[in-house]
C-alpha cells in the first residue's frame, strides 16, 4: 500500500511529541525512521497503529483519508505492527500466538490447528520466515520470537509492516537474518516502516531514510549518505547548554568498576565486562541509547541487582553485591531512573521523602523514634535551598510536578555527606527550567570536589555535564572520550560504529 | 480508577460538604448497609411477608403493609440502638428518679466492653494492611493468644500486680507465635499469606478444641469444652465493680494503650516508617535500604501479637474462661477486625470509630435478637455490606452522586499468588 | 525490554535451592516419623488387613476379592524408608521438575502407612480391618466437592481473576440447594439453584474487581464473611422454624449397570451420586474448552497477557466477566453437591474446603486434570481425619483434624516459585 502521513501533530499537555510530521511510504519500499530516544518515533507509530488519535493531520492509505479508532481497525486496513515489547503470550505455541483473535475453527468451536499450521508454513515459506509452529514462544530465542510477531502481522494480511526498534534485542546474526527477511518482504510488495537508531542497519537495508528530531522531521537521506552525515542529522549540531564549570582539577580515584558482568531479568547478559573509573571532582557522563545495559549497570551499583562477576569499589571499599543499605551507608548517592517507582513514595509527604533513605539514626531518629522536629527542619531547609515548589513540606509528593519531584530526590541525595553520586536519566521528563536547575546542582557537587557518574541518553546533557564521556553500547563501553569530541563521533559510538576515536 | 465527577446540578454547599472527606463516603456506606439489612429483615420476617402478600386485598392493604414493614424494621433497628447506645426512656427515668443508672448505662458499657478487644485486633490488622500484608489469620492468632493467656491466668497463681500483666503478655506471645508461622513461611518460601493464614486458622481452632477437651486445661469436673476459669487476679475487672452490673472494664485502658502505641509506632517510630514505606512502594523501600524480609517477619509478629492480646482481653474481661466456640465462626473477632480495619482506612483514629460502630452493631444485634428474635448474624451481614460499599467508593459516589470525595488509599495494591 | 510484561515487585522468593531443601527435609522428616511411629511403633507380630468389598451390600458383586494382609511393621518401615529416600534424592539432586510430584507421593505413602498402623491387629483399634474400597468411596465425596471448587478456581484464574470466595459460593449453594431440594425433591432444580446463586456471587466479585478495580482478595474474603453470616441468619430464620426445608436431602447413588461391579474400583467410580458424574463430565468439558477451543484460547490469552489479547481485538473485561460468573456457578453446584452428600445444610460445615480447593488448583497447576489428582490427595487426608477416630488412634481427634490443613500449607509453601500461575492473575487490567 501507499501510506502517507500528512502534518501529523500530537500533543500531551504542553509537550508536543509530534509536530507536523509528513512521511510517504511507497509500496515495496523499506522506509527507515531514524531518531534518538524521545524524538517522537513511538508516539508517531502509536498514532499510525490506532492506539492514539492525532490532534492534527491525517493518514492516507492509497490516497484515501482514514481514521482508526482502535488497533483492530488498523489491522483490518492492512497495517501490521511488530512491537518493541512483543505482544506474544509466552506460554503459547507459535501457532496459538499467530492465530489469536483470528482463529480458524472446526466443529464445536475447536481451533483448527491443522489449518493454522498449514497457513503458517505457507507464509513461512513465502517470506522466508522459517519457524516451528509447535514451538513454545518463551523457549525460542528472541530473534525467532520476533519472526513470530512478523508472521502474525502477515497472517492478518498486512500490507504495511511497522518494525519498532526491532534489532534492539537481537544478536548480530539474528540482525542479518532480519535484514534478509525485510528485503524479501519488500520484494513481495509489502511496505516496511523501520524505526531505529542504528546507522549500520539503516544503511544496510533502507531505501529511503527520514530523520526525526524533537518531534519534527529534520530531513530525508539516502542510504548512500555517509554515517557521519546521518549521525549529525540525528543528533544535531546545536551547542550544548552552557553551565558554568570551574576548571577541571580532578583528585584521586574515588569510584571504580572492573570487568563488571550483570544479567537482566531474562537472564541474558546486559552488562558485558564494563570497566571505568571516576576521580574526585569529576563527572563521568555515560552516554548511550537506552537499552544497552545502562539500567542494569546502575541497578547493580545501587545494590538492587546481583553482580555476576567483576567488582565495584567505592573509595577502596568493595561494594559489589552489597545490600542497598550498605551501599547507601558507604556514601553512595543514587538518583534512580524511575523516580516514581524506585525513588519516591508518592503517597507520603515531601518531608518524609526527603529522609527516605537516610539512616534511622541521629539526627532524624533517636532510639527508634523519629525526630519529627529535625525531619521538618531538614525539609524546610532543603525546600528553600533546592527551590522545591511546594505549598508545604507536608504536601504529598504526588501533587508535585515531575520537575519538583526530581528536585526532592536530588535534594535528598545531595544533602547527605556523599562519597560519590550515581544519577540515571536525571532530567527525564523535566521542563527546561528544572533541567537547568538539576544540572547546576550536579556541577556544584562536582565543583565541591566530589565525583559523579551520570547516565543519560540525552546528548545535550552529556556534553553539558561530562568532564569525560563514556559511551555504552550493547553492554560494553565502546569508548571513553573528552567533551571536545564532536557530536557525530559520539553519535557513532552510540550507534555501534567505532571509528577509532578512543582516548582518555 | 476513574473518578466519577458530576457536573452542574448538585452545586455549591452540598458539593463542597460532600467532597470534604472519606467520612462522607463511610456515612453513606453505612446507610446503604442498613438498607441491605432492612431488605433482609423484610424478606425473612413472616409477618411482613404476609402483609405484602395481602397487598391487593383492600385499599388500605398497601398502607398496612408499609406500616408493618416500618414497624418490624424499625423495631429491629430501634432495639439495636437502645441495646448498644442508650435507651432514651430509661435515661429519662434515671434523670427524674435518680435511680436505675446502671440500666441506662448498660448498653454503652456493653459496647465498650466489646469494642476494646475488637479495637486491639483491628489495629493489628490495620498495621499489617499498611505494610501491604493481608493478615487473614487474626482470628487464629487471637485464639492462640486467648489460650496462652487463659492458661497463665488459670493455672498460675500470683498477686494481681504480677498476674494480670503476665496474663496479657502471654496473650501477646501466643498471638506472636501464631503469626510467626505465615510470617516465616512467606519470608523464606514466598508462600502467599492468604491461604497459609486461613489454613492456620483452622489448625488453631482444632488446637483450641484439643486444649479444652483433652488436657489439664479443661475445667475440672466438666465434660464440656470449657477451660479453667481464670483467677480473679488475672481478670480485667469491671471499672465500676461487679455489683454495678456494668461490664465495662480495664480492658479499655489496654485498648487505649494499644491505640497510643499504634499511633506512636506508625507515625513516630522508625520501624513503623519502614513498614509504611514497604506497604506503599516495595520497590522504593528496597532501593532506600529497607530489608524486606525483616520487615515481613516483624509485621506478622506485631500484628499477631496484637491479635493475641485482643483474644486474651476478650476472655479476661468477659467470660473469664474460654470454650470450644471461642471466637470461632465467620464473625469471629479476627474477621470483624478485617472489616473494621478496612472501614477505618487502616489508620488508628479511623479504626477507633469503626470498632465502636461495629461493636455497637454487634452488641445491638444481640439485643435485637433478644427482643425481636431476629438472629444477631444479621449484624455481621450489615457489617460486611458496609465494608463492601466502602471498598467501592466509586460505587457509593455514583449512587449518591457525590462529587469526587477524596478516598484515601483503601485499595491495596492488588496482587496475585506468590510474588 | 522484556517479553513478559507483568508488573514485578522486588522478588522476595529465595533461591530455589533453599526451598527445594526445605521440601526435601520435610519429606525426610515425614518418612522418619513413619518409620519410627508407624513402623517401629507396631508390635512385631502385628498385621493389617485390607479388604476391598464395598460396604453397601446391595450392590455386592458376584466376585469376591480376598483380604490382603500385610505385616504392619515391615510394610511401614519400608514405606518410611522410601519416603526418606525420596527426600534425600530431592535434597541431593535438586531436580528442577517433579519435586511436588514426589512430595505428593510421600503424602500418599504417609496416609497409607497411617492407615495400616491405625488398623493393625493386635492394636487398640476396634475395627480389625481397613476397608480400602469404603475409604475410597467415603473420600470421594470430599474429593468431588474439592474438584468442583478447584474447577471454579481454574475457570476464574485462567482468565486472570482470583476467586477467594469459593468457600462462600459453597455455602450459598449448599443453603439454596437444601431449600430447593427439600421443596421440589429434585436435585436437578437444586443444582440449578446452586449454580444461580454461585453465579450471582461471581458476578458481584467480578463487578467489584473489574469495574472498580477493588482488590480481589479483600473482596473475596469479605464476601465469604458476609455469606457465612447470612447463611447463619437464614438458617435460624428459615430452617429452624421450618425444618421441612432442610431435611433428607441425601442424593441417592445411581449405579451404572455393569461397570459398578468391577472389583475394587467399580463402586468408587460407577456407583455415585449424579453430582459425581456431573463433576467428571465437567472436568472433561472444561479441559476440552480451555485447551482445544477458540473460547479457551481467548481465556488463556487474557489470563497470561491481556494486552496482547486486546491488540488482536479480544474484549478482556468481557471474557473475565463470563469466566468468573461461570466459575461461580460451578462452585455453587459444588456446594449443592456437598449438601447432597451430607443430607442437609449446617452453618459452617464446609470448614474451609473452599480454600483447600484453591490449594488443589495450585497443586494441579491450574489444569483440571491436575486439580483432580490434587483433590484426591487432599480429599483422602480430609476424610481420613474424620474416620481415624474409629480406629482409636491414640492421638487426639483434634490433632488429627489438623492434618489436611498442614498438608495444604506445606503444599502451598513448597509450590510457590515452582509453579506459574497465569501471568496476569490477580493484576488489575488497565486499558488505556
């Protein structure tokens, strides 16, 4: 089919996720959508798949303006989606997953698995998607699971396939296999919308490339363009936010990770032998697209995830596999990635949250009893010092804006005597004012001679804060550079391309 | 959970008043619960049914049927009230003649007598709920506490100043012991506490029968399932002396102490803070250094201990012995405690009012049974109905078109089996 | 980035090794107990006689299976050693599958050893033999009720809703069933009545849980309390003044002609009440529906991954409503069946069977067939705790009554983490 998106705009409150986006996908074309996290790709896809309604703009299929009120309708009109988080029932077989909702039946409402399996084998052969229909999905490697998602879409007679970051979870061999599949699907006349941030793949398989940044289309490109050109379009050439930083005079080593290996929830290796050290008075910014192991790395440092091998040392103390309590007591400050889940208790007051992880000893407690006076004084002081906008220290933290919630966490961590600070995506979801504020706090902390590791998928932030920049890709550090390095070079490191630019 | 917001018609005063607090929702839930009770009375009282069946016999028949209905329901609820709070006519009589005060105050005294142990148990359940734990085993813990306390109270002999505290402590210990089973199992095997506690309740009931029928604990010379009577030195004596006929006793001081403890524990103590954080957000609790396993075991000890204390307070202040039917049944104190805790939003102050209300319903139910013959199980049904309505605040609001009355966190995080 | 998108709490479960060891140690202790008390506790010359004739002579078979006599001491020591051996095997080898199956085996051996010991001669027992067939028949009544309950649990939980109120549905069904059976003398109408009341309770549970996202467990517990009290009340208001509404409702056994004459097992399977046969049919129907039909595929998808189901157009809420109502109806019929095996209604006489049924469902891994096996084991233990009294076992009857509950606790504690409930079980579904 020929798909055209004209002027699609979607807002969430004051935040514009998609701003007048226009894209055309021809039949048989592999059209790549390139962009960083937060660029607006997922929102756009949800609009296309009927999960969200656009505020402005229209969708035209084969020239006809169409509206979807739910994903069922999108499916029926021939749009198929291969989700980033698979919509597969893990304990079902391939056949059961593929036919779900569209089952062929025989007498007594029985599912006709024979017909289903035949259909699957037919489609498999036609599009080179070999998969055993009787295999249980959760036992399949991720690459095959993805094939099942594709099969599912094809079995619904999809003419346009949307693949949302499909290679995020694949091994290199599986990626090659997927590329081959995409090519054969395109040859068969299907249109493919391929969303990714990985330049190698873009160049390997796309016919047309559209680059999205901050909700807008910033340009189109050809696969023959150089990687540097693509990277620069994707990350932009803007000068980073200026934050005053005093001269960089690092002290001794204060934090060290050596050969760390950590597994994720599925048991796969997420952190694959990471080593880095940070000195006092230095901010090490860890850049990289989300999903390359940063989350697991921070969780391991904070004591929330077991370390399989390797070590984490804080000021010479081994805190590998220590409990969160021990890690906090050793002087580590932690600003978690998911502030509402791991950092705050939404139903408690600002004052309580400000002492959430502070040891239950003096000054906030005395012989088992909390010293409310000290807690409140502390709260008053921090609210003033850190400019937390709240009507009172007793107000529930749930009624604060995202920015102020983050300020509570920042205030809490930075007001303790810290040996080292670890912050993960510290300004996610914040407005510009709050971002500036948080950055200032981090730099003040560093100016005072303390060290910090800040994990961020926002390059602006990485450049603004980092005295040194480490880039993480696929569970490894792909390079450690200084902030004078060009954005394109960092972009390349983030997307798996190493051009040899690695210096301490 | 989407809020139901009405626009327009019920504006200004009514809307402002009804959006004040969860107390409003509770009040309306109470009305609905009483309505449910009324319907049950109507459909099961022969006189009322007959009157309605004869509805079409004459022009005056529907009116008569209504009158009979109101008479019966009214009588039931009136005796509930006079039996649990105060009888205005006897109050008036006492005022004018200066006599019969003990008659006048008996209803309130009874309510307070039953409220005390109920309050203690409900506080225990409420603390558990605030930590995210369903302690459905409060009844079994109360039973074991009652047994332990009654054993100490009847088989050891010493002066009151030692005996009474020791008896109460034994009750707490018994409850802790009973609570430790689900606690340890959950901490070390992850077993979901709901089934374990419910099963353990039945184990405790069997143990109770065993103890009062097959051991030296049985009352000497008795074939029935009655235990030895507790020494007077271990009993919670009536405040106004036995001759006053008023049973309200020192148990209420124990209850007050428990409320004070609970308030201090939850609001002021570090451990209580850890409990609350664990209940509100287990992830953040872990990230902030709280040791969930320790919290888990402790919460069952605290909650169980309080339930055990409730059990012994009940025994020591009323019957002074325990029998085979002690606390058993669906309306046992441990189950009523769950409904009270839910009604009181798991907070000590709310639980105080809720336990007074439910104790009144229970005591009133007995009075109602005595005078109208309506079985007192009806009171338990009304209690459950009230709680169901409270558990669905949105439903109540929809029924009464209340404007977005704030509902504090009654919905616990819904969970399935074994984490 | 995970395939399994259920919300996760920080896992409290310890390493599987520790739990496996715990189970192994428990098995070993049970085995040791058997050796010491049941084996060595029997005098050397004692023997136990097992008979296999049905007690009900009117269906006596043309065959006659003789009495099997076993030397009590050695048989029990042998059984105990096997149990300890299994425990040791689990401890050392820590198999990843079948640990609970082994535990189930140990439980059965324990019950057998217990029986042999209780019925030994010479011994304190008045009864000089153990009638295996009679025991099987007797426990089948309890098993039947447990199967109804666990089927109800399977129906509800496979679609993602936890139904704690099974006990309440039993009580409601038993009450209504007795009333209807007493007035219409028809068990069919009684069953229908039970189904209706169970279905209504299920509807209430579903309504509160799905529409208002109330916590399913709390609602379930409160519902049971309410129904329990209500049934007590109605018992006093209706059954006491009008006992004719609550009498003589023992469902007659319907013997299947030839099959009921099969030695040993014939009377157990083929000479039962209509409810028993209904139960067997239901097991088959539900197994078929859940695992072979389109409806079942939708149900299971909703229970495992409601979002995936929603993206292909399945109405998650509607599927859950239907299943919870059906599940409630089945539990209601189970209540009627229980009443029909006891003859009348008494408040509180279900004594927690509804919760044991839930444990049977877990033990049976949320499959009807597994639930049946689990129900047999639990049913046996419940029934034995009733009849051991007649064997003059020198243990208080009340301690004996605790056995089924202990077994349930052990099963539940041992199973968590080893079995997987439907992934979305109990989690509220928020559709955006």
